């Protein structure tokens, strides 16, 4: 059964950063993607991330609203809302 797609809104896209808001219904996913830039995620709501990773691995990450994490370019994954409530976060991609 296909998952619903997460929705996103581009908030800023200039010479230095790309800022995108992501909104997920329960069970929604981004689809598989590879990050072409370093990035920072800040949760707007509590988030229950199901991170599907290459090789068939997956892991769950629970984060409260207002928390952040940073990753380097090259991360490849599919992000799924693994919880029963809608979730949202802002992604800031750092252009070199």
C-alpha cells in the first residue's frame, strides 16, 4: 500500500540557504532522497521519525518540538511520520 506524500513549502531560497517547511500526516513520507547540502532540521511539533536507510535498515527517532539536529551532505534516506499525529519541521540547507 502506497504511503501518502509529505507536503513542503519553500520559505527562503537565496545564495546562502534554502529553507523548507515539511508537513506530514500520520504515515506520510518524503520519498527516497539524497541530501546535496549540509542541513539542519528544527522540529515545529513533536516528531516521530521513521528513518528508512539504504540496505533495508530503519530506525525510529522521537524528538520534542523545538529541537534541532545537523547532518552533512550525502545523507540518503526516506523520512516517514511513524507516529499517530501530524508532524512538522523546518529544514535549512546550507549552500557552499
